């Protein structure tokens, strides 16, 4: 049997009132039923990262150590002003080698399912040598949320599982490049 991959579900927002923890826990609950990888929530808010160029904080080293432990990622991406959050962009920029030769999927949300933020993230991932997978579940603020309450439709389950299949397969395929 092949070695289980370690996949981090990265919460891409640090704002007060954010719903990314609920979305991340929902993705993790689906992932944990699969038993094909070790999944964990990685909340960038826990690392208290400074803005890039504003000094060195202990959180940067811890952030890089956590990323180095992981074989792949699922980014929970919310769309703010047609793009990803500043806190996620900053977290991406505060690491470099720890991202290289790993795979990632995205679960995005927003008024257009977070599609514009996800497309911005794809360009950034290319520069960081993260192989992004094709399948991309999108959640609508109009159909998957009731106000601030996250209420996803069951129709997303198949897409989430397909995305997780791809993240696990690509993470395993890229493992020899990480050694």
C-alpha cells in the first residue's frame, strides 16, 4: 500500500466574521470519510504573519515548517473585490521552497463562486511551482449560504471528491521531486 499524503486545508481569510472555517471544516468532513490521506486544517490566522517586508516574526518560520510537512493543499478561497484576500496572498509570499513541487486544489466562494479569485490564485501557484488540479468546486453566496450561515448544496459532494482524488494523485506523483 502506498504512503498516505499529508494534505493541508488552508483557510484563506483572517477577517472577523469570516466563513472560511465553516467551509474548511465541511471540506475536511468529506475528506476524512475517504481515509486516503491525512487531512488537517491550516489556519493562516494562527501564525500571525507580518506583511511581507515588515520584519521577521516567529510565525514566518512556523508557517514554513508547517508547509514543509505537507504534500499538498486545498485552498479555501473567498473572493474579495474580484480577487483573493490580502492575507492569503501575503501567506503565499512568505514562503517559497515549502510550496515547490506540491499539488493543490481550491474550493472557492463568492457571488460568482469565487471564480475570479481562483484564477488569480492559479497564476500565483504557477510561480510558486504548485501544480494546481483541474477540478474546482465553486460555492455561490446565493445558493450555498443563508446570510452568514454556510449551507452547502449536496451537488458539490461529487466535485469535492474528484478534486481530492486529483490532489492526492498529483501529490504522490510529485513526491520524488520533493526529495
